[in-house]
C-alpha cells in the first residue's frame, strides 16, 4: 500500500513513467521497471 505522495514526487513519477514507456516497447519490461521505480521511492515496511 502506498501513502499519498507530494505533488513534486507525483510529477517526477509521471515523467519517469513516460520516459520508460518511450524507451521500452515490451509491456512486461515497462511494468517491471515502473514497479521497481515505485519500490525505490517508497520501500515497503
């Protein structure tokens, strides 16, 4: 479960997701990288 993030973090995430989607055509690879990004920003306790 993720807690609500600040506006600047949400903007950063949106830009990173767009960059990942442009770089990788493989949908599974995109999902994996996006999950990895979320885990780096908000590690599960």
